[in-house]
C-alpha cells in the first residue's frame, strides 16, 4: 500500500520459462487422488474431536456441566472456556485484516456469552465419532437467552441489544459515553467536498445493501494435532498460512513457538477464509489433555455457521459530475457488518471505494459494526468488492445520465501513474487505462445484443500486499534443484515459483521441484493472501536463486583459479568473463553441482525478505446478461475479464484466477446470501440453499491479460488473485439495469427481487 | 452396534470390510480402505467431490450406505489411471490448468469419465449440465469444460 516508484528496471524481454504454461509440480497427485488435504491425515491412536456449538444467536453462558460427558467411556478429553486463558485487547496486523487476541480467544471458544448460532462452547475428543457425538449431547450448558440483532443497521440503533457492554466507538471525538455495537468510525477525505459538489452539473446519490457471502471453499476446515508429554506439538492443517496458525496457537495456548511444528497440508480452497484459526487451538488443547493425536474436521453446516463469511453492508454513494464528464466530487458512507467481533474490512472498503478514479474532492466515512453473526474473515480483496460495487453502479448511472459510453466516462476520470489515491499514496505505473482501452477494443464490447439482454461494465482495484517471505533453494548433487517456500499453494503457485527459479538459474523447469516447507524447515513466512505469494515469495525465490548463482560462480572461479569477479552466469552456465573470456569452456549448473563436494561443500541459496513495492492491480469486466421477463432469472450470456497482471508467470493459472473471481462474483451478484430467521438462526447452512454457481449457470469466461510491469518485482509481477472479484457485482448490476430499464441497488439480485423491480418499473410507466 | 460384513470390488480389486449401519460408502472408502482421493465436502450430495461409479452408475458416495456396496463394483479416482498411463481426462486437466486447489478434481474427473462413457460426443451444454452436480469454487469451470470437450475429441479420434 506504499508509493510505487515510477522508475524501475524493465523486466528482461527474452524469457524462457516465465510466461509459459507448463505442468504444475503438484498436478499429477491432484488428478490421481494422491494429494493429501486437511482431512486426509491420520496417526496411530488418533482420537476424533467434535465441537459443541451454541444453538442460540445470543446467550449468556451461566454454566457448563461436563461431568456426564467426561464419565462416558471412550471420552478422553473435554475443553471449555476454562481451558483458555483470557487475553488482553490488543490489535495485531494479520495480512489484510487486524486481529485482537481478546476476540480470537472468545471466537475459538465462547466465554461470557455465545454471540452467534454455532459459536463453540465445548469440544470433546473421543475414541470414535459416535462416542464424541454422544458426549456432546451429555454436556449441559446453562444458557440465559438474550435478545439478538443480526443486521448492522439495526445493530446501530440506540435500543439494539448490546453484544459487548464495554464497546465504546473508536474514532469519534469526543468519545461516546455509552457503549454500542459500533466498534469504530473512520474517515478518509481530500479536497473541499462542498466546493466540489457546487461545481457539479449532475449529482446522483444512491443507497445500496449487500448480504454476507461465504468464501465457499469446498474443503471444510480440518486439522490433526499431536502433543506429547513434553508439550512438543505437531499440527497438520489446511491453512493459507501455517506460520500464522503457529503464531495464534502459541499465543492462545501459552506455548513457545519452537514447540509447535505446523505442516500445511494441501489446501482445498481458502479465498481468505483460511487465514484464521478455528479448530487448531481446540485440537492442540484436546491432544495436550489426552496425550493422543486428535483429528477435527468441520461439517459443511459448521463451516457456514461458524467460520467467516465477508461482511454484509449498507452504503450511500454520492457523486457529482460536470457536463463534460469530469467528476468533481464524491462521497460515500459505508456500514460493514463485522459479525460477533469487531474487525470488518470496512477500512480497505473505504480506501478502495474511489481508487479507480482521479477525484479532487472526496470523502468516505466507514463504520465497523458488530452483530450476532459469525465473525467475518478475509474474502478475496476484503472490503473492496462491496464498496466498489456501490461506486461502480453510480458511475454507470452517471454515464447514462451524461449520454456517455461507460468505458469512455471511466477513461475520462480514470486513475493513472501520478494520481494520488484518496487513502494517501501516489500511484506508480498502473493498468486501469490499459484495461479500459482493451475493453473498448474487445470484440465483446461491440457485439450485438439480443432481446431482454443488457451489457454492463465495471472496473475494480485492489492494493495487493508484500511482506515477509523466505525461500531456500538447494542445488542437488545431480544438478536438480529443490526449492522450499513457506506460502501454501492454493492455486498453482508452486509452478510459478519453479518457473521463476528456472528462469533465474537458466535451467529447465523440469529440474526444479518446489515444496511447501513446514514451520520448522524454513524461516517465518507470512500467509498466502493479499495476492502476495507470487509477488513476495517469488521475489524471495529469485533472491535465493541469485544467492545460489553467486556460490556457483565462486566454485567455477575456484576450479579455474581466477577471481570470482571474473565469472558470469549465463544460460545456466558459469562463464569466464573480461580478460579471461573464452579461456575456459563454460561449466553447467549440473557440472558444478557434481563437483560441489570438492570445491567447498553443498551449494544452496537462501533469502529472507520483507517484500516491498507490491503493485496494485486494476481490472475491467464486461458482461452480457439476459433477464427472463416472467421469472426475473438472470442468465449470464457472455463474460470477459481484463486485468493487469504486471507479468503473468504462468498464464494458465492467471486466467484461472480471473475466471474463478468472476464466477464467485456471479454468485455474489445473483444468488449467494446468508438468510436468517426471526430467531437469529441461519436458514441456509448448506450448498443446496446457499447456492454457489454451478457449471450450467455460467458461460465460458474470456480473459485478457494486460501486462504493465511492477517495477519492484524482478519479473514485473503484481499479484492477481483478488482483483477479479471486485468488478463482477457492479458489472452484472449495470448489465441488468440496461436489460430491464431500472436499477437494483441490493445484492443478491435474485429472481424475486429482479421480478419485483421489473414490475415496479412497469407500474411506474417504464 | 454390530457390524456387517461386506464384499465388493474396488478399482478391480476384491475388498472386504466391516461396517456399521450408519457408515456411508465414502466413510468406508476413506477411513477403512485408505482411498482418500474421494473427498467429503458437504455430506449432502450437493458438491460431487465424493463422486464414484457404482456398478456403472455415477453416484455421490456420501449418499450411499456402505452396506449397499455388497457385491458391487466401485470405481474411484485411484483407479482412473491405468498403471503409468493417465486417463486422457487426467492428462487434459493438467494441460488445460483445469484445477486450482484440486479438491473438486477427483469428483469432477470421475463424473466426466461417466459422461464420456455414456456420450462420447457431448456438446458444451451437455457437459455443463452433466457436471452441474460438481461444485468447483476456484476455476469458474471454463478450463474444466474445455478439458472435457478436448478429451472427448481426442478419445473419438483414437
């Protein structure tokens, strides 16, 4: 999120491996069923762990009686709130979100109150699943059921039930005297808002609402913990960041980090949702008590009930324009639901809202509000898809009002190198304009539309992040290369790392094998999130390869008895240079590796970095929809994703990120939502009723990879995983509005809502 | 709870197991037969990650009781490659980058295999509706559908 330097070294024009579409190192195991995910591990003597969850949305826990359950034969350990030390309120950065251990310990296991249906109250380890289930039914929890509140707007009312009697809204001066469910108010502003709106010829102000949507990873949370009598722990789990799991577990369980080895299993999707801990501390605590390995796997219902979706929101957006199409002022108010504990992504929501545009006068105010829902977790570009959806809808309506093409209108106001973003920094080289130009020139944009069809466009922005990464690259005796990294591979990053290592070393990628090392085998590496893996761990990989190359050159110098400075590395070979040029035949990596024992010992390269200079990524989506006039059902007829990747290291997996983000956006736009009953209970905690897009809901998704290199990365990488989910909701909303002649300002745009909008429009003479 | 003895054929090999009445075929495949390639992601037949072929019919193994497997032939992802040789679908999925996290991949490969055995020349629409019971959250299905169509074309040629 820092300033991006404008000047930089252009990536090498001639690349042999980076940019190719080879097979991924883990591919074979994944098409043969051999790959081991979170639930695929077992150990001798393993127990089954299960969680007792609150049936109430809001209840004080007066007491928990585990005596009957503990007496059941086969039950080996039970943990409740009494097994976890209370933690002080302390915010620490965790990727794109902040975490507070006072809240994490309460989310992992309810303390004073159960704050949402599904909130863990106790956990049991038993010799079989059926005994564990029976034990849960024998635990008696004395609840005092309290009034609940689900929606953020209702939670903000003065008479709303309070979740946390100590919560005083932060960011308000003077501080409120009474507690409320509003955790925080924030404001970002620039210029003179009043003067800006005074210059406007047209002003449009609209209110929007979105519902929480779940990341929807197919693999439920799962882990296997084993703690011995000395307190040494091993933990296998499906996570986007095993180092982060170690940090959290050590903190929550009062363990030294060196006592916990965390092994990241293959991960069956995460999208931000596997950046926090749920089962892991429970499994460790149960194993610590029972001194036996404990395996815990969530059901799909548990995933929906108690793991993070992203926020639902209420928003107001107001934008003013001159007749010539220049935006003069913009204002937004964003209310994001955090779930049971504070920490919604409203901060990034505020920062991203107007980021695609150069606007002199702007203000965004955000509120972080708690309510009786599961605590939100990061979900792809956390916060951005929500606020940018609202803004992009108003942008589209303004374009219509001005009679301007929506792409041209965006080009008139689009952010470019040198634009100062509302949240502070000046952009370096960025690709928004390039994606808009590509959209304008794409055959999709000018293709004819059929009856009841509409075309929508929207752009999107996400920062991307860097951060701490390590890489260890070992040159094996036969010249093959083992590369160890610490970012779990969620969608093909091992392939990207291998390609970057091969490119740097100048060897065939087939000789590079990338492994995800456990927390004891490599230095601290921050999680896979923020679109950082290919950027930051990629940078570490290149640095590690360069360190190995320095070693290789030194060995060649030793063999040739010349100065180290007189050796260069080219195309996988050490070559004598300068006055020694062509004196000796070049030596290949494999030759040098074979002689390593006699020239000084094994050859490795390591890098430990805190990667700076993450490059923001902009995208523009085009979508055609057809609306069924009788049912209000929206059919996606054609979809094109255009995005700046900086550099696509493996274009196949970059396209995959674009397509997958768009598909998730289609679900968010049209169907997905958390539905609560009046009792505060979730009514659609399953894939049948929480309807994610299936194959027959989608067309092919066309992609255009724009490459405006990020000067901070050796190959120009920006990171691509998150931006693709930012534009779809607005693009689809804009397409629907053009198909039916009226606008919906609420997600999801499910058939009943679209039908109602059409009927209202007709009744109003539309 | 007394266990029931079941004999079946899994990927061509005879197997025997003891199961409790509530155990699903998926439970037995994963926990008793160590065939963890079939995945459990919903336990309600909505995601297709546990797809297997039971006596020639595509089923969600989470919806089949293990006792029902008596005398049946079961094909799982572990039996899809023949020795060293991948099934053309497996090869094409790799070539097309038709997987990201890969958790849905075994189920989708099994479902696609069942489709191509029944219809060697499916249209894109047929592929999309046949695979509508298999959720994938990563890919947007584009590369999956292309991989299946490409495999079908390859298998028709050979």
